[in-house]
C-alpha cells in the first residue's frame, strides 16, 4: 500500500455519530441496514446503508455511537442515497464489526 502524508490523512473527515434510527434494507443486493446518524450541530443528521446484518439488528443499533467518514460525496445504493461511510472491521468470516469509541464521547467529535 502506498504511503500517504499527514496532510492526506487530514483530508479524511472521520466523526463519531449516534444512531437515531435503523431499519432493514431488504431491497439491497446483499442484506443491509439503513441508518440515520446524528453527527452534531456542525454536520447534522446523515443517512447510510451498511452490510452489518450478521452481527446487528436494527433495534439494537439505536443510541449506539459509530465512526464514519463524513466527507465522501453521496452515493446511490439501490433506491437509497448514502451520505456517509460507516467504518468497520471484518471478523474471521469477513462480516463487518462496527468501529466506535469504547466510552461515550460528544457526538460529532473528529478522529485525530
């Protein structure tokens, strides 16, 4: 993988958000969940879909803090417009495990 500079890293805006709403996305090619996430006053509420059904149920995600890239351009995912990229790591089977702070932090905080 190519090395990047610190200035390159600073271009990626990773923020913590709180899931406000989550619902199944059965129309997706692969099972997914639609998320509406609050990123605080500066960024506001953004939506996305994530292929996280192996480990998460929509009702259990509400109130959870997650990390997401908030400065990618919106991307059409089927009939749903995704505005952020929620971050996760693959488990031993390649299923996504969400990344988030290990204790409560202010919504909208930037990763550094």
